């Protein structure tokens, strides 16, 4: 008695059905791009549809597409603004019962990356300070601000600029410009939501103690500086997702 080969039906996102097809054909379709992670697949004898990415023999080929879509979704500026309307970052991203990304799985950022990111941020702060100086010099030249007040106004504006730069970039994007360039970001140790208040206090402690991160990191394997220890955070290194099917 010959054994009947199991066959499947596939349905794309537009609702168009393909098949019946055997396992080898489905694998070939996935490799050719005829079906993707968001298509549906079911056995011909079973009426229940399932996501193609959840089919065991298709998952290694399609999981990369799902992760890429997830990365683009969370990299979107508008989505970040929407998610952070309360200035809160998600700690766990659940896509289905099989795929979950947790911030706790990220490795600690290396000391050179921290140092180079700090240099970029320092350069941005200095550039802002120069711009503030030029603006107040112009106001003084035009006679709009007297010599007795110009220093205090400039001093206050500079510190507002410094606090807002770190607080807002960390709150809205979990990373400053320098950290983003070097692929690192700030995360809570327990992976729970990250609020603006924590970013503000991190900035307050970063101003006097940030420069100690490098010397302390030379003797600590975690490389965590004083601002991270006080605010119960750590600097993590981003994972780059491959666009190739795995």
C-alpha cells in the first residue's frame, strides 16, 4: 500500500490560494518569494489556516522577514512618537507564540563604543553652546540685552539645552545621537518601561559623573558608569538583524 504524500494549500495576503502542493514545493515557493511570512498555510485535510512563519519547515526561511518588519515598525519615527506619547518604551515585543524579542537579551555596550558615543554627544553640546553664544552676542550687539544680564541668560539657556538634549533624545529614542551612531542605547536592568523622569535623573548624574565611566569601565566587566548604577539602567548594544532568510 503506497503512502499518500501530505499536501498543503497556501493563501497570500490578497486572499489568492495556491496548491495543493507538497512540502518541497512550499519550500521552493518561500525561497522564490511566492509566499512570505505573512501568508497563510494549511494542510488540505485540515480547515484551519496558520501563519506561514509558524510552519516548522518554513520558519527558518521566513522568520527573517518577520523580524525585519518588526524592526522597521519600531524604527519608524511616527510609531516611536505614538508609542512614547507617555514617554514610555516597551520592554517586550510579542509577535506570536513563537517569536519574542526581549531587551534583556542585549549585550552590554563596550567601553570604546561608549567613549566614541560620548565624544559625538560632547561635540553636539559644544556646537549648541557656540550657537547660543553667537545668538547672545548678536543680542548684545543690537542692544537688546544689557551686559549685566547677558551672562546669566546665556548660562540658563545653555543648561536648558544640555538637559533637554539628553533627556528628550533618551526619552523619545532610548539613545542620544552619538549612541545611535555607535549602535548602543539605554535600557532598564529589569526591562520594564522607561519613563522620562528616569532619563532626566540619568542626565543629572551624567553631567558630574559621566566622565568617570571610562576609568571605572577599565576595572568593571559590565562597563556600567555611576549614572547607570544610580538610575538602575545599563547601556546595551543593538543587535543587527540580517535581511537574508535564516
